C-alpha cells in the first residue's frame, strides 16, 4: 500500500511539472483616456456661481489600422509544438486580431521537404491547428479562424539547405 502511494505521488508531481510551465498568466492592461488641457495662450474663463460648466468634448484618436497578416511562426523538425519564440508573436497577432472581430482569418501550415508527402501534409495541418488553438485560447473568436495544411508546397526558401528547410517549417496567418 505504501509503495502504491509513493508511485501515485511521484506520478502526480511529474504531471504537474509538465502542466504548470505551459500555463501562462495573461496580463490585461487598460490604457487611460487622454486628458485634454486648455492651451496656456488662451485666457481662462471666469466662473460665476450660477453658471454650469460647459461639457468638455474629447475627440477620440483615429483607430490605427491593424496589421492583419502574420508570418514567421516557426516550428522544429517533425514537430507541431509551438516554439517559445513564437509565443510573443502570437500574442501580438491575437491582440491585432481582436481589434477586427469581424475579419475572417486563415491559418496556413507548411512543412519542409523532409519526410513523405503524406506525413508532411499531416504535420502542416497539425501546425496550423496548434496556432489556431493558441489564438482561440488567447481570446480570438474560433468562428473567425480556419486552419489549412499545405504540406511541403509553397516553400519560401530552398529545401536543399538546412536553413531553408527551417524557414519552410512555418505557419502564416492571412486574411481570407
């Protein structure tokens, strides 16, 4: 009985060691609204006791047009697990995507020429789905995302070098 309890305890600690580092706390920051001030070259208006103050009208800044095409989401050889370097890029992508909630995006997965075409097609679909799942977990509407895999087609670099193969193991997010 004691041996079973020790084994279960060890298994639970091992499972937590895998799960806890992958959890990530999200920090939401609310930007304060800008305060408009009276220019110093204009005279101040005297205030009378019965007068009501004029409402201050604030002109909201024009919304910046978000950049909605994302690339350079790289993967390791024969893997659909996100690299740690891609997390910051995906967080930025999700923030921009949330600014345009009615825009439909397509998540395109690709693979290098290593392996069979069938395996590369499956791997590219898994990579696209990995990015799609991350974006959904980050708050992007799942109905606005479509994942597709293209296998080893559409390379952006030569598959004859290791650097080229590394560049071809990627996911791109485009407006549909």
